[in-house]
């Protein structure tokens, strides 16, 4: 690489220092040449109205990316997200809504002016679980195995040491953590463009091919690296022609157990009365006398209606007896045994109404010389 690495870093910092100062009066996106109203750019690169509605205007207006890295992610409440090249904070503020109050978001950027703007936006938006840290992606000031997601939006292409960025991303992720990145890739970039600092800062000169990009991710130790979305900015079928695309890439750090999906406790789904009625029916179906006695006492103490208790018990009896009855009926047909059986025309999954169950239960009790399960 002809240009020195430090020259590239300093040139990028100066470029984005100027860009952030232009926010509010019209500026340039790093990935779209020429002047444009940056406040209107975010919807064009994958941000929905829902994404943007609660974000401070200055953050949404200072979008320098090429896509929404969170569009295809499965970030959950309570997780920690690290955003590389966080800029004014747009992706961090979207991530905050996903991780909730129990989660955390860290924005990392190497430009002082970006960090200052992002912190102001966070204060204006009332975000108290997001922090913005000054530093380089090649040397992340983040603890090892401390985050669940690493995201980035059109930033890694700017680095002259992409292998170090992905190695650091792998280090800070917990086992089982995920990588989700929107970035630029390109093929057949002419040498004169490679050497142009403005083109480098505009996400062109530093871009590598899609295959090389994926190889860098895999070489860092990630698994399941794949492109999940693509937009071609410049594409030609002619050989050796310049090709530029925006891609969204996902990958994983293997080694962790899959995070279980959060579900509501049973108490939040079923009220106490319903749980007791189900338990009573289950006790009858299982033939557990001690369970039935204990549950019945609890139900009476709770003041549950007697009709509901009888219905629960009869349903349990039906669930217990019906399969056996159908087995006997099948035996009659196949073997001519003429065993006493339930009506095999009834379906096992659809018990009769409470009234029908009561009659059937009483008939069964009379034949046996005793009462039903609830008499």
C-alpha cells in the first residue's frame, strides 16, 4: 500500500470532522458523491420511519452510512451491542430500543467531533444506557468477551488494517456472539483512485472485493459468514470494469450455547384459577390421588366454583379413559373380543361437553357399582 497507514487515518479523521460540521446545512454522505440533504439520506439506505421517529434529529441527519446494519439482526433485550464507527449515534440509538433498559450499547469512533456530537444527541434523546468511546477499531478499548453484537455501518472499508478490525471484533464478542455489518466492496479499482484520499474517505479506495471481505472475516475466526443483502451501485459485465456494491454481512463467533428465547412466566400467561383447574384435570388423568386431594383443598380455599371443579375433573377422566376405550373398540373389530368400549366414532382430541361427560361418567360409575370421579 503506497499511502502510509497514519496518513490514511488522519485523512479520514479530517474528512469526517468537516462532514459533521456540515450537518444541518447539507453535507455529503461518505457513500454517495456530491452534495445531498443528509437528513433525507437515512430512509434511502434502509432506515424505516419507525427506526427514525424517536431518534434525535441531529443523529438521523448525520447518517454517513451505506445501510442499516440492524435491519436483519435479532438483537434482544438485555444484550450488549458495540457499534464500530458510531458517528453521530444513529445505529446506537436504534440498538438501544432493541436491548431495552437492561441492555447496553457502546459506540466507538476515532473522531473527537463525532464523539462529542453523539454524546450531545444521547443527552438530548434521554438515552442513559449508551456510551460513546473514543478509539480506533483496530485497537478497541473494550473488554474481551463482553458484547453480544458487533455492528458497523460503512466504516471497516476505511481501515487500512481490516484484518485487525475483524480480529478485535472476534476478541470482544462473547462465544455465541454475532457480527452484522453494512459495508462497501469493490473490484478493479484503478490505481489513481486507490491513491486519492477523498475517494478513500468516501468509502471507495479502501474497499476490497466481496470474496476478500468474507475471507478476512473467516480468517479472524468467525463462522457462518455470509452476505444477507446487496445493492449494486456500479456494475458492468465487461471484464476488468469497476464494480461497487453495498453489502450486509452476518457472521458468528462459535462456542456459546444458543441464547434461549425469552418467554413470559406461566403466571403471566395463565391466572391462578386456570392453573389450578388444569392441575386438577391432570391429577385425575394421571390417577394421582394425593395430588387431587391437595389441589382440591387449594381450589376450595381459593373459592373456585364447584361446577368448574367438576368440569376439570371430568375432562381429566375423559382424557384418561378415552384412549383405552378406543383401544378396546379396535380390538373388538380386529379380534372379535367384544370388550366393553367407548364409542370409537368419537375423536380422542375432542372431548364432549360437560353435560355429555357427566352422563357418560355417571353411566360408567353405575356399571362399576359406584359413583363417578366427582360424586
